[in-house]
C-alpha cells in the first residue's frame, strides 16, 4: 500500500486526482493540502510513500517545499 498525500491549491484539482486514484487499490490517499506549507506539515506528520504535488502554490511552491523535506517520498508533479 502506498501512503499518499495530494498537495494542490485548487480544490477541484485535488478532487479529480483523488477520484482518479480510487481506481488503484494499492494507493491510499491519507491526506490533502491546499498549499506548500500545509503539505510540508502533513509530510512530516504522516511520512507518505508518494505525493502528488502542484508546483505553483501559495506559502511555498512545490520546489521550495521539496527543498525543506527531511523525508523524501516519491513525487508526481501535477501542474497545469
């Protein structure tokens, strides 16, 4: 099972990603965040295996957030 967090500032984008991921039994979406600051907190709290990450977000963009991580999950960028 892949513990997964979805991080995107657009609610509709987060909902769509979660809906698409429901087709994969091995992916468990355990949390979601609307900005890089909250995403960073959730990653430190949950230590996910995988994150779906937008690049342009408030507080910290995707790259700034990744630079601050001590836990390194696999990353799938989800950006328009």
